[in-house]
C-alpha cells in the first residue's frame, strides 16, 4: 500500500488502526504462549513459478536446476547403495568397478559389444550399460553390483529419460534415430528419424518441455519437443568440421553449453530462441561437461591435451585450467556425491583419473580395460535421473 498519495487524516487514521491491531495481536500471542495454546505458524511455501512438463516433479528452485544435487543429498532410494565408479571399456566389452575409497578395481563385469555409457535410470534403481555394437542394454543392480539379463535394443549409443519418467530415449547414432521407449521394459514406443548424423548427447530445459541434442558427425544441433517426441528445430554449427559432444544447461536454465572436440571449446546457446550460438575456447578436444555440487562451476574435460578447464557460471568466464601431470585423455565421467572428486575416463590410455575439485590435483590414476568411455559415479545426489552418465535433478 502506498501511503505517499493518501490524504493526511486518512493516513494517520490508518497508522493508528494498524498500531492498535498489532498491539492486540501481540498481547493475544503472549497470552497464548503462557497458556501453551498458540499454534505453530507454518513456514511460507515457495510458490512454483515454472510450469513444467506434465508429470514432472516440481522444479525446486527456478533459479537453479541443480538445486537437488547438493553434497551428499542422496535420495532415500539410493542412500544405502555402496559408492562405486562404473567404467564401460568399449574395446574390452567389460565394465570395471572401482571402489572410490581405495582407488582400486574390485570387479570386472563382462557385458555386450562396445559398451559406451553407464546410465542411471530415471527412478535411480538401475544402471543401464549401453552396448552399442552388441545392440543390447545390460542392467546392473547398484545395490548388489550384479548384472541382469541383457535387453535387446538396436544401436544404443547413449540413453536419456524424459523428466517425467514416462519414456527412455535411445540415441541411435548410426541408425539416425531418436527412439522413445518404455523406461522399464525398453519396448519401442515411437521412433523419430533425424536428418543429421551421429546423435549422441543431450540435456533438457528447465521446464523439461524440450531438449537439445548434439549431432557429432554432421556438426548440427537439434531441438526436440519432449511431449510431442518430435524434432522442432535444427541448425548447423558455424564452424567447418564442428564435432559437438556433451550438452549441459546452465543453473538458471537460460543457456546450453555444448562441448566441441574439433572447435576446441564450448558453444553457448539460447535454447528457447535457438539462435546461432556464441563460442568459448577451452582446450584441445573439449569433450565432457560436469557441474559442481554448489552450481557455481562447470568442469570441462579437454581430451586432446590432458587438461580440465573450470568455468565460472556467475562470472561467465574460464577461471582455471588443470593439467594432468603425466598427460592423458580425460573424457566422460561425473562428480562424487560429496563434490570433492571429479572422475574421468582416460579414453585412449586405458585408465581413469580422480581429480581433487578444490585444487585440481590428481588423486589417482587407475588402470582399467581398453577404451574406457562414459563412466558413472554412483550414487549421486538428486531426485531423479535424466540419463547419460548422470544428469540429476
């Protein structure tokens, strides 16, 4: 209420009435407190301002899509799962299982042909190994570490889940398809053919109503309507020979970052407008993108030079670059549940790197099978998984 423009008498009367009312309420509250009858005042409820995809869990914070990913904020579903790092070895057809407390491989699981990524399911209960050339998915129970019976799925290069948990989305890279499937049985529900080559990585908008997909071999981006399961826009990146890889949305949901291993940096895209993106150089072979537990920074793996760049969201700039002391080929991975360790596969060196997120120091270099790729750190904080090696909200 604006008192400035009210007549003086009216304003004085209003102030007097307000003062009397306040005193009355205060006296009543103190009396109730003495009698022990005053009811507790409920905390104000934060209004939901984001109209999300139907069936999607409410957005916790419209200013931070990663609000559910704080250190050790584990869902009741996963809180008793043992902490492990699952490494798909694409040239050995195995998954190496690392104990992150000892930095040792404690088990090697045989899987199908050319496993590419280990993907947490939307309900957090299963890890799916994407056996790309074996045309199967291998389920792993993260509570026991045991692999189940393989499910036949053609060309599963990567795997995502719609934010409402209704569909799994198989990135069929060579088939040039986005295949929407039942998230449990993996039965095919709808196939969306694409005209680009090499669909591989994606991330969803703040409201979950669309997602951005990178096309590795034709240097293109797709915008897909989640509910319609349909490509609604497509563009060619403005760089000759562009090779887009990982995709991540900014905490405020306003920008998408797309790693490009041939342009050696990140494209910065306004997903809503889907206009031509700007470019930010990071390092040779820019490949994987991982957000810190406080949503302030993003770790960028530069596979071609053995470094990790650190991008500050608030400052909108790169602030650090960490060099692996003996070189390497840092590729895909994830951040530990407490946020203190960044785990990355060494794609061409048959090893995995554990990196201190506070200092950038290499904590361990662990031998694994040949061609380690999309490793998953599990469990991680979050209410549900959108797929890949662990995109949690």
